[in-house]
C-alpha cells in the first residue's frame, strides 16, 4: 500500500455510522435497491427452507420431484402441466432437482453413461450463477464429481473425477436428460435415470448408487394458476440478513453490503424504519420486479420482436438481468449450454393473444442450429403450461411427426382451435395472452453470435 493509500485508509470511515438518523426517502431508496438486488437470493433461501424438512423422496402434487437437501430427485417423463414451482418448465427433457447446502460437507454427483443421449446438469450458486460444467457439451465422462462450498479445505477421495467450487454454500442442481416424444425412448432412458444421484460426501462408496424413481409417493403440492410465490415482500427483510451473512460479497460489493446492513440494523431497533422497509418492499415488488415477468420488458432486442439474454447463469453484477430472469424463468443454463429466445409480441408488435391465430415458419435450412436439440414452447400468461386436448406444449427435435412443406420449410400453427392438419399444431390457451419461447440446447456459433435468430410470429388475418 502506498503512503497516499495509507493516509486515505486512515481517514476514511469504513461505512455508515451506527445510530445516524435516517430519512424516510433514504430508507426507501436503499430498501428498493436491496429488494431488486436480493430477490433471486431470497428466492433460493425460501426454496431451501421448504426442502429442509423433507426426509424422503416424493412427488409434490404427484408431479414435482422433491427430496432431502443435497439429494436429487428425478422424474421419469416430461413434467406435467400442473407443476407450479418453476415458471417456464421444459417439456423436452426429464427433469430432476435438489437444493444444495454445502456448509457441512461437499456433495457427490453421479454421472451415468449417457451414450449418445444429450444431458446437462445445471448447477448454480445462491446468486443463480453456474459454477460447474457437467454435460454433453463439456465431454463429461461417466463417474463421480464433487460440489464443494467456499469453506471446505479437504481432499477429494479416490474416484472423484473433478471438484467444482461454489462461492456460496447454498445452491441448486437440476439434471436435464433429453427424450424423444415416443414411448420406446421413454422406456430406454429409465436405467440411466436410476443412476442420476447426488448425496453427501460421507455416503460416497466409489460405487454407483441407484434409486427406482417409479416408487415415489405423492404428497400434497402447490395449486393455483401462478408460480409459487417464493419471495413474499412482507417477509423479504426477515430473510435478507441470513442471505448477507451466508453469501460473501463479490469484489466491489462490500460497500453495498454495509449500506444494506446499516438500514437493517436501524430497523431492528426502530419499528418505524421496519415499517418503511416492508412498505418499500411491497412497492418495489409491484413497480420494479413484477414488470420483469414480461419478456418484452428486459433483455436484448432481436429482429421480429424477439428478445434474449447473453449472460444467463453468469450474471455477475448485472443485478437487473439476474432478477428479471429469476422472476420470469429462473434456473436458466449458461449460453453455451442453452440459448433462450423470448417472445410476447407478434411481427406487428401486438401482444400474442389466443383470440388470434399465428404461424411461425422456419425456412429450409433455418431451424435453430444446434448440436443438442431445439424446441418452440407455448406458455400461458403465467409462464406455465395450460392443458390442451392433444397434450402438446412444445414442438422441436423431439417431434418426429412434424410435416415439412415441399420447399423444405417448417410451419408451426399457433392457435387455440385445431387446424385441419394437427401435425404442426402448437395449441395456445383457450383465452388470454401467451408467450412463445425457443430453446437451443448446445447451440452452434450462429446462435451464440447472433447470426441466427428466430423467424417472425405472423398473425393470420
């Protein structure tokens, strides 16, 4: 440290001075900033508290795989439309999920031999940033891998292929395994699914452990029309201190943490300030975060009113995009794993609505260029699936019955009522607004560099 730096350090206070009177406007300003910044982190904290009491594997509501903390629970088929825990679910893969808490010991991840089948294990920290690379695009070999928290100083035992370090103790893991929309493939994948396991390091034996996911009991689950409300504004500032204690600040965030803590400390001894925090959280939820549920309100603009983001699961200090993605479609993969394209509008800029009919035409040779798979998915106004008579919620690589025109193009018919030929029909909800969503798993460079973007959603007059 130079002499000038030493003088500055000596004379500059470390942060807000305890006991300072705080104005209502200042408390509100800090609270709104903390709410936007902390929304994704509190979201995961709330999910963790929901998982903690679980002692065994089960299907919540008969559809959502749940298990003890650190233990992945797998589905055996596409997720059902009644799922309410995560917005924008995927119907191209078999899902699994687990909340992670690596504070006591690392977590072992089993990777079976997937052969030529596409797979990716999404592993994120409490900020929803990815910290592990496990999947087809990484050339991951069958075996055992380790997820370790920031405080673990041990040595990985023999048989562990690689250790991935998380900057936070709390995290989330979601294996995704591609299956075709055919009964034969859904049966063929079952032996692989039984070997997808995670568990504490203390239970590691060096041998593949299995579980028969067909035996899962059903327990009561979430209901309603919307995603489970994991972040409750009125309780946000009750959970934020735990987040600040457990999530180390990134470089440059130290002053921000100090400011947040100073207001929380003041609220602890002043009911008026606590009331201001709650009021600010309610206002920020309605005015800052709720609008980010609409894809058209954030992201990078693309031709034909599509939008995207280029830093999924690698948000860093892009707090706005991190919270927008967490609100609208949490647990996205990194762009190398999956590129996402979002659509709320038709080619003319009007909101997509089931009162209208639309077409999406991919010209010959212009399907999403991927090494994995692609899909076009339909979501209702809550970013969830709405049941339809043919039980179809997406089309793409998995759809072997799609019909191509004589010129090699593919037209998908997006409408609530069936077209004369249902082969290329993607049913929209019976009524109301909806959104479309393109996934490109293991995308080619043309997708990553913006050379390829989705075609327009054209309203049929």
